[in-house]
C-alpha cells in the first residue's frame, strides 16, 4: 500500500512577518519564526533588507565611544542642508568627514540630544545642558549657546524633550521637574520671556494622579503630552494661554522619547506593553486594540526592558517601514507600514549585525544610520564592502496532523533575484535547532519577472530583468513537525522568496 503524501504550499512565505507570540504549532504558515535582516517588499514578499553603507571615512573623532547616537538633518529657508551627528560628547557636522562644531568652553555630558528645526534655526536640547542654537548666516553656520545668541531673551529650561509646533517651541522634562510644560514666544524659539511665552504645571491633570512627561507631539491639531502611564491631548495650542484639555488616556503612555514617529496619518510610539498607534488608542481606549506589535510583543519587550542605552526610531515613507533601535542588545525591529494584518498589527522583521544606534530620514528621502563607524546610509546590497546573511524560517509545520510521523521528501523555494547568491536550505524536526543543511546557488541567467518590469518601464524593484530560480532540496529524516528555512548570503543583489512548496510522506501514529 502506497504511503500517504501531504503537500504544503505557501504562496508568500513570511508574508505576515514574525510571530513569536503565539504557540508555534498550528500557526498560519505565512508567519515566520525567524525573519532576520529582512523586510516585506512592495509585492508582499519577505526579502533581504538593503545594505548599511558607511559614509564616514574616519571614526577617529568618535574616540572610544559607542558611536554616533543622534543624527539630524537641518534645512534652512534657502534650502541649505547640514547633517548633524552626536557622539563622544561632541557635536559634529558632515557625513564623510565628521567636523567637531561643539561650542568652545561648552562641556557636553551626554549624547542624547533632541534636535529640532524651527524658524530657520536648529535647536539642541538635552537635560542638564544649556540649549544650543544653530544659525546658517550667509552660508557660514554658527552653533552657539543660548546665552551667546544675539537675539536670545530669557533663560530657557534645560529640557530633555522639545517640539516645534503651533508656531513656537515647546519643551519639558527638566531635572527635578517632569510635570511642567514650557513654551517660547510665537515664531521665536529663542525668546523665553515676555510676549506669549509661558508654562503650564500639569501635576493635577494626570488621570492616574502622578506621572512624568516623556515626549511631546502634534496630532490632528492636538498637542499631545506623553507621560509614562498616560497621555494628555490639548486643543487650542496655537494660543497656549487659553488651550484646554480635550482628552486623556489612562494606563497607556510612552517609555522612550525618541520612539515617537508620525507616519503622516498616525503617531507610533513605544509603551510599556509594546509599540502602539495613537489614533487607534484614542478610538478604542483599550490596551489590546492599539498594540501594533502584538505578534512580537513579549520578545520585543523583553529586549526593550534590558536596554541601558537610548532607544531611538525612524520612519521612512520611501521604504514604508518604522525602525526601532535597541542599542544595548544590538537589535533593530522593522515594522512594515504599508498596512495592518487582520488583528491590527504591523508585520515585523528584525535586523542584526550592524549595532545601529539611531536613524534619520533626510528631506530627499535618504535614510541615515549612526553606529560605531560614524554615519551610514541605506543603499545597495552590501554592508559597506561586506556581505550579510538574510534568514527566513517557518514555524513548525504539522501537515495537518501533529500525531503522525512526517518524512520530508523535497523542499522547493522559488527565489526572486539574488543572481549567483549562495543559499543554504535548512530543515529540522520536532523543535530541535540541529538543522540538516543543503547548499544551493541561484542561477545567473536573467529572466523578466512575469515577462515585464513593474509598470512596464525600464526600471523595476530590482531591474528590468531579474532572476527567477527554484531551489530544489532533497530532505531526509523524520518527526512529528518540521521546520524549514533558508540562509542567503546577500552580495550586491536584491533577493526575495516568492513560494515555498514542500512534500512529506505521512507515516504511522506516535
């Protein structure tokens, strides 16, 4: 009697991103258990991320510090651009060459600056530091202390958080005072006395009775004040003296100042229970609903809670992702922002191996990253001059019956792109990580994807013609459940996975 055979076909492997939250057995096979150095591409396929390309020629100015911890692009009214970065208790300009522009006789105690662009000036804020102002006068930029600026009035708070919105600068989080909101005069971020400048003590407004300001933002014409455990929304902030409290959210706050990012229609931020959407949180007022990281929540938050460095983030509309940098554990969580899954969560992948500390999206769409070697950009498919490894693994597959023995016979991966790339197929049984492996080299011949390039033009996501190849692996061994994956060496070629097709012989009951 012929043995029963069972086939599993996954049309878009890893399409739903990582799921480390739910029980691996019986999961939708379009989730992944590993999606490392991966993104979800514009066609909904799991794919290798682009490369981290070093721009800085020498990291000597960074000394023995951990690297560039903040990056900010300043654009003045005439369109002149300056890229600032901070590290080694210094402030630098430039990308290829880091030029120290820290004001003389000014001591920098940390590198966790909040830098904002307002009214043709850049403002630098950090707790316990006199704020700094950058002015690009006649093409010769000057970074100076507030007290040295010719037009400055009053003494600004030495705040840790700052926001340019509603025609003025707002700051908060001062040493010994995390409950007062301060604002400058209208259209004058350097004026902190007289005019319409002022402050507001929100001690009695917190819905939980006590909280502290972590971050500030503007959302749908509301001034948003993020506490650690609650959120306040003020309306009428264009006239601060008469603005009123419009709404409060209890039990949800922000735990990382630089996790707050606008994607144009919503605010994304990190709470003590995961990554959240402010719009959804306001609508639902319920903890589970607004959690857009629910499929990786526990794993991610375990890493978040071990961080001793400063958590940062960046949003790229061009790449359609939000990146959360966890410097202490050398991890980056990547959330695809093209749309949500049925449960309201974003599809997540991870990046490893580059110790990225921060990011900045420039006006022209360039994505900058900071790490120990200086300033990098996101381009091509090499990490500087080095290859890197893209990994995708399924969750354990039971072929519909976890009680019977399965013997994998053949595993077929349909690979898009990656001409000449080295790929290692992996398979293992019964939750072991002792994988059997088989190597495969992607073909180098060029075949047009579906016969045409995207939009029928000469350029596409990869090129006008790309490689489509099928990696056919002959598997061995047996077990109740099987885990399958690939490890691809990315060497100047984009690569994604179109299909996974595997067949198993179904054996006896166990």
